[in-house]
C-alpha cells in the first residue's frame, strides 16, 4: 500500500474558502478557491450564510483532490483555519445552522457594550482582549437574546466560534470542539486556564452547556466524514500564518494583510501592551506560544470600500498596480475607520473620509491618488501598533509581511521607511494555508523556506509627515468623541 505523501489545508476566510495541497515539506502543489458572499445589512450588521460556507468547504476539497488526481488515502493530515471572531448557532442533532454567521466585522452590539463599560477592565484582565463588539461574546449574547427566552431555547442548541460549526459538519463524529486560539476570541475564555470562565459566562448570560469543548490547536480532532482524512490542527487564520515558513525566527514581528490587517509579535510568556491584544497562537499538550497582537479592521476591507466609493471597476490587484504607478502622492490623507477602529483606539464608529492638505476638496482629487491614501492609511495603522510594541520593550529587529495585499511594493517599502526596520516580503499569498499545513504535519524540521524580497529603510519625510498628521487628526477626533 502506498504511504501518505501529502498535506491538505482548508482556509476559510472572510471573502473565500481555499483548499491547498502541499507535499510533506510544504511545497504548494494544487489549490482551489470558492468565493463567499459577505452580507452587509447596514454599517453595523455583517453576516454570512453557514450553509453556503459548508458547501464551499466540500467543493474546495473535491476540486483540489480532482486536480491532483489522488485518493484521500494519500493525505497524511489536514489543517483547518477560520475567522476567529465570527460566531454561529446550530442544532447539535442535525448539525444545521439556526442563525446566520455573525462576521467578525459585525458590530451590532456596540450600544450594549457601551452600556456595560464598567466590566471592561475585568474582561481585559481575564482574556487579554479589550471590551469590543468585534469579539464573539456580545454576538453570542445577542443571538441568545434574539432566539427567545432561555426556557424556549432548544436543548440541543450549540453556539460558538464558526470553526466549531465547521467541524460538526465535516467530522465523522460531530462532537462540538473548538481550538484554543479561536475560543479565546469569544472573550469568554480565561487566558491563564484556557477554559471557559464562569464569571464571564455569567456576565454575558451564556450557558456553558451550549458551548463547544476547548482542545489544543494541535490535537486529534477526528476524521472527515466523506473521506476519512485525519484533522490534526485547527487554528485561527492569523496565528496560523505565522508558521508558513516553519519554526519562528527570533526578534521578528509578522504583518499579514488580508481583509483585516494584523501585526503579531510571538513570545513564550504573556506580554501586556496598552491598547493591544494578548493572544495565544499555538498550543499542544505540552506547550503554549503567545503573541502581542495589533489589529487593523480596514485593510482589504478599506480597499473594497474605496473601490465602491470611487466607482472603480478593476479588481484589487489591478488597482494596487495602478496605485503603485501614482505613488507617491503628497497631499491626501485617508481617515481609515472602515469597519471601525481596531487597536489601539478601539472605536466602533465607521465614518471614513479623505483630508486634502492643500485645502482642495477631496472629491476633486484623482481616484488613484485617493486610493494611494487608502493604502497609506493601512501602513499608518500597522505602524501605530508596531510603535506601541517597540515602546513597550518588545525586541523586534525584523518585520515579515505577507497576505493578499502584501505583494504591492508600496506596503513593503513604506513599512520599512516608517519603521526604520528591514522588511521581508514573502511572495506566497497562501501563508495561512501553509502555516496550518505545517502545524498539521507536526512541525517538521525540513520545511521549505521561501526566499523573500527585502526592503531596507530609506528616508521618506513626506510619508512621515503624512503619518504624523494622520495620527494627530485621529487622536484629536477621538478625544472629542469621548
């Protein structure tokens, strides 16, 4: 009998589901992708359809196996990633969704969060997260309150991070499980015990019996019902991307630019930085790896918003190429509050706008110049989080940048110029899939590393000036809001 020879990754993101086949050293062989619609009811309510996502997972799996011309028995292990802060309710007996997926971009509970700010310090101390409507707890609370009174809830109801729902649909034995990294994003898990916190469950009025069981990121989750492939790692999309190049090098922070933007600094001990997150990015039966993390809600999401607002018809890669040709611009700043402000501001408002330093009306500025300002705003917000880390004593000497947006040189060179640090840009846009494949394979020593393009810092006073104005305007505006 032929021995298993391949690794498979399922990456379920905000805009698409992807399946990627690797050899056992991490070389990409085949991939398949299915687009997933995002349903924006208004500026606060953002949903997806669970049934559609499950169908996309099956479709991608079938496509990539057909492309490779192999049987499922040749797959040694499978890893699954998902959106960490999205939640759903489902029936434990039928495994069918009984609510939409409330996206991590959904902030319908903003008013409720504001009413309960007295609990913010407790939530932060226990979970490492700010008290924000972007995380799962207030969304789960909302689903339960809108499902009816507690006594009317079905006894077989389950509720929690979307990855638990995916596992219930995919596995032979549909026991409700969730990986530690995704569970922590519910804001219901104690960062010390890595278990559901009774005080937080009581505060959010969420019965423990409805939630999945928490297991490590690297764990024997079971086998896929349709193919028998072993699922050996489940993680959030962003922490999984850290492992795309294998074992993590020291003194390095990782920037990943997708629908959202993230900067993560891995560390063996919990570190607390004001305004940023303390998260867990990997654990198994014997060890834990944490990270200090900054989040930018409006990365790819901001570009999509600008594309619609500016009535541009090209796809994002083509727009980024055109923006590169228009760079540098010298007069326009974009106040990027698309999907609300993430760290370190944590404001849910979403009223993005352009400012023209020359006093012109922004609507008269060419569209490509406006788009460049949007790109720069993503840099500015990532750099704000990086500066918080450096000021807090994080020992960062190098930046790695990856993700669907990262191949535009203006991000790599711009981040190097702002930070004064060398930036290594990795060409593979499937970093999340490759990272979860590495974890699913048991972290092999012979994992293939890519050759990155390196950007070294250069003097860029115009960019620094625009960053200072962006920061000052945002800080002044937020002080007025408060």
